[in-house]
C-alpha cells in the first residue's frame, strides 16, 4: 500500500476540498433562492439599483411608513395618509412591465404586504362612529392596493395568504374602475371569481338556481369585467367567465352596448366551439341558444340557421320558419334553403308564407328539395370533362397487376375472360359507385354494342344482357344499380327503370323497386314516385314475393331518409309488427322495415317508431333474435336517437329488460353510442373502453359495437379523435380477436373520405392480417377512408391487394368494393357526413354509413351472402364535394341614385353560373384569436367551380363579389350564391377612364 503524503497527513487537502464543496453549496443555495423569487431577492440590494430606482424605492417606503403610521404620530393625519396612498396608486398604475419583468413598484411594495395588511385590519376594526369620509376612502383605496399586491403573491401563497385574497380585498374596495389596474389584474380577478363561485356552490351548499342574491357581490364584478374584456378584444375570456358563473344570459342583456358586427362572429364562433365540451346537455343548449340570438340580432340569418340546425330536435323545427320569415334579403333566404337541402331537412314552405310572392315560395321549396342538384352536378362534370362513362376495368386496371415483365396467365387463355357470378356482382357495384349521378354507363344504360366484354368490363347493346350475367340476388343488385347511376334525376330515371318493374323475374323486379327508392334519395318530388310505386309491396296483405318486400322496405328507407314522413310510417309499421314462418324470411323483412323506419326518422326520437321496434324485440323468440339480420332492427332503433344524448335513457332501460342477453347487450351498446355520436363526451368513451376490457372470444358483438362507438362519439372533434387513435392501438395489442376486427372500421369512421397517410398505412398493415375477417374489414375501411378522392396511392395499394388475394373470392370482392368507393362519382362525390365547415352532422348520411359498418361486423352473413344490396344505403351519404358560385338574374345590382342597388324586373327567375376567383387551402382553427386571422394555409387560387377535400376550406379571392349569406367569414361549400359588392371600387385605370369621360 502506498504511503500517504505529508499534506494528506496534515489534513490540508481534505480541508481545501471541504471548503470548496461548501462554497459550491452556498452558490447553489443562492441560485435556488434567486429562482424561487423570495422576498429578500425582490427587495434588491441598494448597491445594485440605479439612482432612479433607489429614489423610487425610498419614496415608496416613505409612503408605506406614512400610511401605516406604526408610531401613532398625531402629525400624520388621515388626509396625509390618503395622499401617501394616492402616490402609491399612481406609481403602480403608471408603471410599465414586459413579458420577462415585474413592474418595479410591485417589486418594492411586495415585501411590505404584511404591514399593509395589518394596517387595513386596524382600519377595518375601527369603531363605525370614527369612520369618516376620508377614512372610509382610505380604507377602500388600501383594499384596492392590497388586491393588486395579493395577485402577485397568489402564485406562491405563504402562511399569511388566504385563498382568493385578491378577490376578497377587491370586494371590500368597492371600486368600479377595474380596467385602470391593467388587463392581467382583471384576468386574475376573473379566475378567482370562478373559484369563489364554485366554492360557494360546492362547499357552502348554495343552490345556483336560487337566483342572483347569494352571488350578488360576485355578479357585480362580473358585470364590470365582461364589458372590459369584450371591448379589449378578449371575447373568449368574457365568455369563459360567464360560463363559470352560469350567467351566459348576461351576454344577451349587454349585446346592445357591447356586440356589433366586428366582434359578433368571434363571440359566436367561440360559443359554438366551446359548446362541444359541455358535459351537461342544458349548458350545451344554452350556449347554442346564446349564439343563435346574437346572430339573429345582427341580421346574420344564415349563420343563425347553422346554429339552429346544430341544436336539432324540436328547436330546429321552430327556428327554420322563424328565420325564413324574418329574413328580408331574398338571396340570403335562398342560400338558407340551399343549406336546408344539403342538411336533408324535410321542410315545406307554405303557400301563404310570403304574401304576394308565390313564385318565390315555389323557388324556395325547389331549393330545399334539391330538385336541381342533378343539373348542377351534371354541369360540374361537364366543366371538369369527366362525363364519359367508365367501365369497371378502367378502375381495376388489371393490366398493371401483371408484374415481373411477363403474364402469369397461359398464352392460350390470355384472351379468354371467364365470367364469375361473384366477380360480376363486384363489377355491378363498382359500376354503380363510379358512375353514380352521371346518368350513363357501359353496363346498364349502354345504347350501342361495345367491343369490350367479360367480367371486367362487360357491356352490350341489349340492356338486359348484363342483368343475366348475375344470379338471383346479384340480378337484384344489378337492376338496383340503375338507381345509383341515375341518382337525383327522378324524371328521366323513372323512364329508364320502368320497364324492369314489369319483369317476369322477381329478382329483377325487386331490383327495379329498390332502384326507384335510390333514385329519389334526398330529392323531393311533387309526384312522390317512391311512395306511389313501393307501397303496394309492403302493405299488410300484400302477396308480393319475399325478396320484393325486402327491396321495397330498403327503397323506402333510402328515398325518405330523414324526412320523418307519417304516411311512410303507416305503411311500414305493420311490416315491423308482423310475425310468421319461416322465421328466417319473416325476420329479414321485419329487420329491414325497422331499419327503414330508423333511417326515415333518424334523430327524431319518435315515440311511435321506438315503441313499435322495442315491442317487436320484446315479443321475438330466441330463434328470431338469433337471426343475423336482427342487428338491423337494433340499428333502426338506435338511429332514432342519433345525437340526442340523454333522450335515449328511457329506451336503454327498456332494452335491458330483453331476456336474450346477447342481443340486449348489443342493442344497448349500439343505442348509447348512436345517442352520443359526435358529442366528444369523454365519460362515454371511457364506458365503451370499459366494455372492451372483458376478454371474450365468443358472443362479443356488443364489444365490437363499443369499438365503433368510441369512433362515433369522438368523430368531428380533433382532440378526441387523436386520443381515440391511441386507444385503438392498445385494443389491437391487448384485446381479443372480435374487438380487433372492429378497429379498422372505427379508424374509417374517424377518416371518412379523408385518406390521411398514417391511417392508410395502418389499414394496409391490417389488410394483410392472418384473420380473414379482420383483413376484409381493413380492405373495406381503405375504401371508406378514401371514398370519392381518387387517391393514387390508395389505388395502387388496392391493385396490389387484388393480386395478393387473387385466389380468395371474398377478399377480392372487398377489394373491388373498396376500388368502387375510392373512385366514387369519378372523384366528384364524398361520403363525409360533416358539412358547413364541419360544423353540422347530417343524420341520414351517418345512418347510411352505419348500415355498412354494422354489416361489416358479420360480413359472411350480410354483404358476402345475399344482403349485398344494403350497400346502396351509401347513396344517403353521397354528395358532390363541389364549390359552385351562382347568381340570380333578379339579384339587386348597383347603379341607383346615391349608390343604391336596383331590383331588376324579370319574368323567370334563373340560377346562372358565375365563375369567380376562390382560394382553396387547408382549414385553420381561428377560435379565440383576435382580429382577422388567416382561415386557410397553403392555399391555391382557382376559378370556380372547384372540388373541396374533407379538410379544405375556401375563401373568395376577389372583392368584386360577396357571398349572399351575409357572413363576415362565409361558408363556401356546395352551391354558393354571390352578388355584386356595392362597396367595390374598380382599379385606378377604370376610374381614370371615367374621369376623362
């Protein structure tokens, strides 16, 4: 062992090390103390202060000494103390600060807070008789100063600090001039008011419904703070405070003085967006009602109607006639009717609604009924040069699948295409989806022979040839595809379908019956052809074959989706109530009739329909409830309460009484998830996740419905959707197979017609899963997520999948369906149920999507069996993703005396296209931002008409015209009416020419 050195022996080295360590400890303590912002640090050493700061510090300390008068000097009179206090107030109010520094007067006064507080307590305890005017003012002003100082100390409360001390002193000060202390103080005070209000309700047990009296002191401050926030562009903070104290009605009481066209849009936008986070339905309605009243008061009737439609239910039915009656601008009124048509609202303007304007009433009903939708869509296709019909082979592009530089098919068979019933059925659906709404194709409506043949692209001069290349139910779907091809064109479509209605083949006749319903989807026609032609097949006592009854029920459900027609209810109710044998066929009829009723009365909470369906479920035998299509009867019941939240509670309790536990659990889960669809309610998401926690290998249908429910509840809400995606990852890792099979469908719900890169990647991985049902669901989900987008990446992936699963008929069928959805309407259609800047959720559209999604939970017994015709429910969700700008020939034009507009006189009012410059880009969130922030980013400038993706937003790119909706930030989607801007000033060259003349 080496000998120690002399230094070590003497202990010098350890001493030096110890001293060095002590110095480091001292430095670290000092650093921590500096970071903690202790009062010693805030006093600042005199040596480190500038001359000006030292003078200020001494002056303030003198003021504190004079004010406190600890020595009880009789020379220090009340006026002198008041002068000292006024000097302190003056210094505090005039001090400036930055983001990184505290005002110097606050720094110097904070250490004296305890002394000032003691002084205030002494003044407070003074006998009432001795409190004179100056002394009273002194006490009030001191409370004011203490309130400001308490705000700066509240972040690190000491033993002497009480909760909400700043608010306590402010209430004692009784000062009306809050704004003089600055915005930060007002914001801090608002926070403490919210805390105090909740404390009185929770801790003291004060009933918030008991009126204003228990909270009067707080509400007096609120009435000062709200105007301050609104006038200083902090509308969001004003609304937050009113929500905290449950006094949102104050906003309406003050709107005459506070709200104008400059801030109304910001306030209402914040109210509408915040409403989604309200867990209490009453709070949700109150916020929307407030936004509605503000919009209405400002004359922005179009935006008021959007809020009214967001409310839904009975309130929506009251609002629509109110607004249409109140709005005097005819162009805005027409734009409102276009919105009603887009939302699928069944409202008919009465003949005497507008006195002396019968022609206008007829025009409004035409717009609400979407009677011209086909013309506009056809014109859009013509403008974009996509009118030529496409064959399924144009979509499949089978020649691209022959990879490797050589054909895998033997040369002898290369030119021979073998017809397969399943392949032809797939081609039928692809043809129906791709040519939807175009009125012509090369399989069903071809009028001349074509050289192409085979399962990929068969066509013929004989209209019937393609029909007979399908078998039984395949013939039904082939005939029904005419309805999709001729979508929205009722008059022409009926002419082409009519000959099939009298076919000797029951399946062809059934397909034509269904085609009549599909044709009329979302269109209101005076002749009402769907009801007239389909009623005879579903009436009690009808001797129509079983398959025709099923097709007629489905046709009525599609044709009148969302209309809540009582006459259709009377026709379908006996079918739901009926019973008989054989059980399988009868239960299929009952389920499809119940589903049709659910689609017709979607979101209406209709007691008659709900009572009929629940009664049928209770009376059904176990054999009937075990039928694979009973799920559609449950879905019909769930659709009645779509988005109606707590209104479904009574029906949930009734469903729990059904003895068949499997169907009872499934129906309850489906009803709960539909009731809270689009609400973003976190508690219900947690409940659905809890349902998935149990490990079940069989009888797990309710868990699959719960997985879909998570996506349904969070759809349309960005934060909730992101959290749901993380939850789905966990489900894929840890849950049983039935739950995993529903995950790709849930991913598709969150991204309908919105093919995000990450989601497509995840679905692609799942599409190669060893479990066939999981892989098939993932393939169909690829189609749903990319529906109507023509996304080239997804198209390539689906071609690869068609080759990968070439020997598996079920998988190939799913790939074909996905390809059909991807190229839906040749890229001009969308399936997204959201519209109007993603604010409104169209019930029938989501209902149509749910039919497909719940069918996918048991593909073998539904779409891959004989119920593939239910795919046509997707037509309820189809809508052009276009932006067309139009004008009317009777629109007011500038040119009158004094710059007024002139109403031209015309015999026939005509809607004309008016191409204008628009900017299309990615939508940005502007809620709670002051001023006029950019609403889009990465935009491109086009001339209308243009196509809009799900996440796109459009703005007018010229000041020459304005939107007829009258909004300061108009929603440019679908058909938009524009008019000349009366305030538009032409360029300088034009003005110079006018001056010369």
